[in-house]
C-alpha cells in the first residue's frame, strides 16, 4: 500500500490559474480522502473507490482540468472507476482547489493523524490506537509520547518496533517541510 502524502488540502495559491491544477494535485486530494475514510473505518468499498480514482487520475495523460472544461462531471464519469460522487469531488477540486468533503471528514479527526502512518512501524491499526487511546494527533504528539517513554505502553509494540518508530520519527521531523 502506498504511504500517505499529506498536505491536508490543495491551496488555491499553489496555482496561478485554477484550471491549471494538475492531475497529481487532484490525485493527492483523492488519496487524502481515501486515507481518511480508511482511518475512520468507513465502508472499504468507498475508500478503495477513492484510492482507485486517485491512481487513475494520477496516471492519466490528459489533464483532468481539460476534461472538466470540456464536459464537466458528465465527461469525468466516462473515465473508468469515476462515478457521480467522485466526479463531483474532482470538479470541486479543479474549480476551487480544495475538497469540502475532505474538510468535513476532518471535523472530528484532524488530518494530521494521517501523518502517523508515514512513520516506519506504524500501520493503520497502531495509528488508530495511538489516536484513540493516547490522543496522539500529529507527529509532534508522537514525539512527545516517545520522549516520555509512553511508546512502551502501547499494546503490540515491542522494543525493536519502538526503536524503529523513534528513528523514523526523528528522520521525518528533521526533514524540511
């Protein structure tokens, strides 16, 4: 499975012209939606649909913004794996540079929890456990927990995994944003 790549939402400032939002940017937002749905234990079919749509859009040669400009949501739905709901999301991303659905998903669970899965040794279940039982919402929260020795109290984490998490966390936090 691909590691999450989070930037929370695409800002309009990233592009001088909304119509020039690239497929990679649209795919990134769709991946974010998929990952948040998976984190929240939503219907597996739903998050897999977003994952597949993200992969499709990311690998397309034709700019999705051109498809939107030419035929809107109807033309997007002609792309395999993109139905009515996801085409509406793509349309919104291309037109506004963001996804209100992703923002809605992050009302009760902050998007920063998804960064936990970038840490070597932390998968979906451990990230959910850290969030639910230890109130870890970000890499910085994880660092504080690790520094306080709290990782050893996380069920399922052995000594080697704790060390791997600490080293990975150190690398992630030392990289410039």
